[in-house]
C-alpha cells in the first residue's frame, strides 16, 4: 500500500477534495473544516479538475490493492449512491 508520505501533495489534496465533494453530493452536512478546505483547494492551482476526478474514482472503487498486490475490499466512510 502507498503510504501517505509517498503521495504527491497535489494528489493527496485532490483525494481530500474528492471526499468533500462526494459528501456534499450525498446531501450530508459539511463541517466548517470541510468548507475551509474546499475553499483552499479551489484556489490551489495544483489541484486540477482531472486530479479530483481521479480522486472520486479512487473513493468509488470497490477494491484496492494491498502491499502484496492482492485485491482487498475497500472499507471507507464515503458511501456512493451514484444518483
């Protein structure tokens, strides 16, 4: 598994932005922190739309790979209803 330290900072920010976007799309209330981070990421030129789209795909994926390349079921707090 890729550790947080090895992630590109822009990719990491885009994954966080994707989680916030999915949370808002589900109609869940955004915290003050979520809103603040969304504003920061919107103003950051390194966080491109394509990276956020990749982040959304990352969070929607039902499987992920472990450190040995084996597929394991993703368990995360973001539930995608795709409506």
